[in-house]
C-alpha cells in the first residue's frame, strides 16, 4: 500500500507558486511591483455574467471587495476564470478576510491565499495591483509580506471603519502599511474619511486614488434627495445608510460620515 497522500487539486494550490520567490519567515509568495492605477473596477461576482457582458466593462479592473463566499471559487478553480479575467484591464488581488477575531493561523492562511492568486495571475500575464489587508497588530509581522516597496497597492475601507474600535484598528494598520511598504500610489475602494487619510493627503508623499463603493454613490444621491426612508442621523450626527441589499455584495451597512467631506467624485484622484 502506498503511503503517498494525494491532495485534491485546488485544495492547497501549491502548484500555483511552486517556483515563486518567497519572503519572510512564513515564506509568503513575492509579487512583482506595479505602477498601474485603477480608476474604475467591477466586482468579481459580475465578470462573465450576462449583467457584466451587457455593461461592457472590460476596460475596467476587477476587484474582490465583496463577501468571501462570492469569490472563494477562484481559489478552488483558478484556471476556470483566467480567460475571462484576461479580458479586463487588470485585477486588484483577492481580499480573503482578515477579521481581528480570526485566529493567527486563519489570518496567515488568508494572506497566503491572497498572494498566491495574485502571483499566479501575474505569471499568466495579468496586471495585478496587490490588495493589502490586515487584521490587528498581531498580523503586522506578515500581512505586508510579498509586496515590494513603492509602486501601487490597493486597500478597502467598506465595513472596516463603522465603529470606534474598527476605526482605530484601521488607522493603525494604514500607518504600518505606509511605513513598511512606502507606496507611491494607494487605490482606495470605499470612503476616505479625513480623520483617517487627512495626514497622508497633507503630507503629499503618496497619491491616493479613490474608487467609490457603489453604495456610497447611492447613499449620497439619497442624502441629496433627503430621503427619510434610507438616511438617518446617529447620535454623532453622521449620516448613515440603513441596511441595503444588493445581489452582488449582500447586506451592507455603510457609515458615510460627512458626505460633503467624504463622498468624493467618481474617478477622483487626490494628490498634493
């Protein structure tokens, strides 16, 4: 009887990074630096669908700032999506969750998965902007590994700054990312509150390009119309969107802060 254990294809995906350079004590796959910038992006859950085809959005980038269950299939069957991803301008790499309550091993595994898919896409000729995700101070030892200094990175704020604790964690992670990676450009998917991003905009060493969350645009429109159904005031005076439903993103609660300061124009680029 053979003692060799056959690992099901797609379970660990070691074949995707077998020849990849690896960095750090956890041997995270190293990505090639890019200076490409994304100004518009569509969710992975829409690519190849009838909705995606009708919108003819292949001149845009693909992002993964959606629920994990809506893109976990790219980990299971990455080859299945390669041809359709190649039709787009590029990919902002996967965003497997790094929730603070997750165990260390779960967070490390998701960083590994994010870099693995990104490396494999790069090797197959797709332009990739590394997505950076952290999950509290305990992840700072590895969550930035595999990303070269300088160049362009992406981050997402939706669902990460809705309360005081999350806001502090996000600020700390952003500061550590800026220190460790020293990016030339940061693509931000979601809101950019001044209390979090203001000092970096004022310093002017890094260009920030914002891709608005699709719901923020909706919330801004409703706020302008002063809709009482979907817009409410919380105790701090913030305008917040009540629970909204979308077939792509699922249930989301957004805190938009001061709409005049936070909700910027589509494709806005802030550089001082």
